[in-house]
C-alpha cells in the first residue's frame, strides 16, 4: 500500500568536479611514475583513475522533504577532517542563488548553476546533471519565496514540461493560435530553461501577440532576451532592456513584480533603473526582503557601507523567517563594523586582496603543472635534462597548488563578529 503521507525523496549527483580533477591528477602522476621507473606507483595511480570516476557517482545531495543531506566519500571526509556541515534542515536554508554560466565552446552555450546556502552548509548543482529539474523544483516548492531569485523561481514555475512540449516543433503558427496565451507563455519559459532558445522565441512571440499588456510576460521576455544575447549576439540586450522598461511601467502597482524587475535590471548592469524599481516596490509594500537586499547590493557597489548595513537591518525586520533574518543581521553587523572600525576594514581589505592573489597563484600553479606534464610526456627519454626540469616543475607546482588550496579555504572565512539579540 502506498503511504500518502510519505515525504518526497530526491537525490542528485554533486561535487563531480573535484573527483574529475583528482582522476585527471592521478592519470598525470601515473605517467610520471612510469617515467621515473616506479611501475608499482604508476599502476596504483592508474588504477585510481577509474576508481575515482566510480566514487564520483556516490557523491550525492539528498532531499527527503525536511532536510538536505550530502552523502559520499568527500562529504564524509569534509565532515570528519574539516568539521564541515553536511546536513541542513530546510527551515535553515538562507537563500538559493541560480546563476547562468556562459559556455561559449559548447552547443548548449549556457547552463544554470544553483547554490544552496545556509548555516555553514553549501551545495552546488548544475542544470546539465540528471534529475536537476525535479530536485530543485521539490526544494524550491518547500521554502519561502523570498529565498528564491528570479531563475530559482522560474525553475519552480516552469521546470515541469507543459503539455505542448512533446509536439512543440511540429506546431505551425496557425495551430499555435488555437492555444491560450498562458499555455504558450509556460511553454516558452520552459524552453528558455532547457536551452531551446529558438523555440522559446517563437512561443514568446505568439504569447506576446495575444497578451501585450501583461507585465509578468514582459519581465520574463526581458530575461529571455538576456539569455538570447549571451547565446546569439549582444544586440539582443537592447530588446531585453526595452521589455523591462515596458514591464516596469505596466507593473507600477505590483510590488513583487517590481522587485523582480529590479533584479533583472541588475543583470543588465542598469543600476539606476534597478534602484528605482526597488524603491517603488518598497513604497507599495515595506515587507519585501529581496528589495531591501537589492538596495544593499547597490549601496555596496557605490561604497556606501553604512547604507548597506541600514538596508540589511531593514531586510531583517521585513521578514518573519528566522533563517533570512539571521543572514540579514549577520550581513548588517559585518558592514556596520566595516564602516565604523578602520582597523577591521583594513584587515578585511588585506584578506580579500590575499584571497584574490591566492586564486590567481593557484590558477598559475595548475597551468604550470599541466604544461610541465605535457613537456615530460612529449620529450620522453631523448632529452633527459628537459625531462628533469619538467618533473621538478610538476612537483613544485603541485605542492604549491595544494598549499594555495588550503590557504584559499581558510582565507574565505570572515573575522568573527559578536552576536546580537533579536
């Protein structure tokens, strides 16, 4: 018998990049071991290559309806060795960030990256991973809408394929005219999320022709043209800006939509219009967490740290969700201390500068390691001096990469701040 009260259970693979990097590193080191005349070490490292690829399949993120849990070898090692958090009650999820990652050398051109953050827990998911859509839809449907950015909300609303999806390519304009605009809009948004942009453009054109005065549709078209500009040509960003301007004019009495349009303007780097949308939304409704957070981000871009703290405190008072309030208060205390304590500000500037340098040096060390490996592999035993130099560079750059990775882990942490009573 089926238990109607059973919680949904979803799982998705995560942290795959770490395993692929380790597998590639093992393959490179195995070739070095064979060159150095250490066949036992070479065979061991070569065997580690497929083993790491197999282990990657067991690194998963699980959602059981109430908790997010990371499981797998890396999650176990992170919890035991680094003291990391591998489980998060869904009520403590602070925010979901779904970003568009541009992939210029692939057929898809872009993919989505979703970051789930809360109380020391962090998980990163990619839209090209099997099971992404049902997983994120289940998580997003169970959390406060204020924790979702535009793309997260889009996956919640349009991630499930609508009825027209299977026959979409066979439909001509005459047949599409027989369907309601709402269904055409849903189909267009679903195609945008799944990367079928040409079909999405066609369905958006049909939906707009039958519902020109819908500001929600215009806002979604603005985001679509932003994606289309990334995939096709930058000139489509002008169309995105035009759609958003019209949407903002028609949505002057809809605070939640103005909040989303402000976020869209931030993606287009039109910060002046974004600020106007956020402020107009707050004039209509003072309880909009994301509008306050958006104003805080804009104030940070202008270097106004005291205003950043002010807006985050306002965001904390605008929500009843404990996780959102805790995050907003933490951000407010951090920027408040930056604006008031010059020593703390200097220490943070040094930390962020070091963080930037460490990332650059780690990238350089990884590049040197790869080039040295190629030199060792191509020269063989014909040029022993070059081979020795290559092996020395591999060893030094590999150790440097590991040391810089550890430094990057520790430098990411902010200095501790005192807690405040809510």
